[in-house]
């Protein structure tokens, strides 16, 4: 678990320095992203293991708005870094 936390901390530290350009924001809001979100946030992550599961999820039948016809249920674990770990 500590190894995963360290990896997440490394990725988090990289993101602190990253800023989107106006062009990137425009592309995200016009082409990419999820329509049901408010336009300010997106969800992202990294697959550490189980890529076949991701492939299975992406192959399900979807509606016109790219939402799955049937809900996909999953169990996730969220690991939050404390302020002390971030600095």
C-alpha cells in the first residue's frame, strides 16, 4: 500500500505544476469531457492493474450520448494524501 501511496504522491506533485492553456480548455469543453459534469472538473486516474477490466467496460453498448445502456457497478478505493504528505 505504501508503494501505491508513494506513486500517487509523485503524480500529484507533477500535477501541481501543470496548468491548462486556453486552447486546451476550449478543446476539452467542446470535444472532450463528460456532458453531465459542470465543465469545471474531470475525473482521472491511472490503471495500476486490471487493464482487461477497463477494456471490458469500454466495450459495452452505449446510448447516443456515450452513456452505457446498463449501469456499470464497481467498487473503488480512494486514497487521499494528507497535507503533510503533499509537501
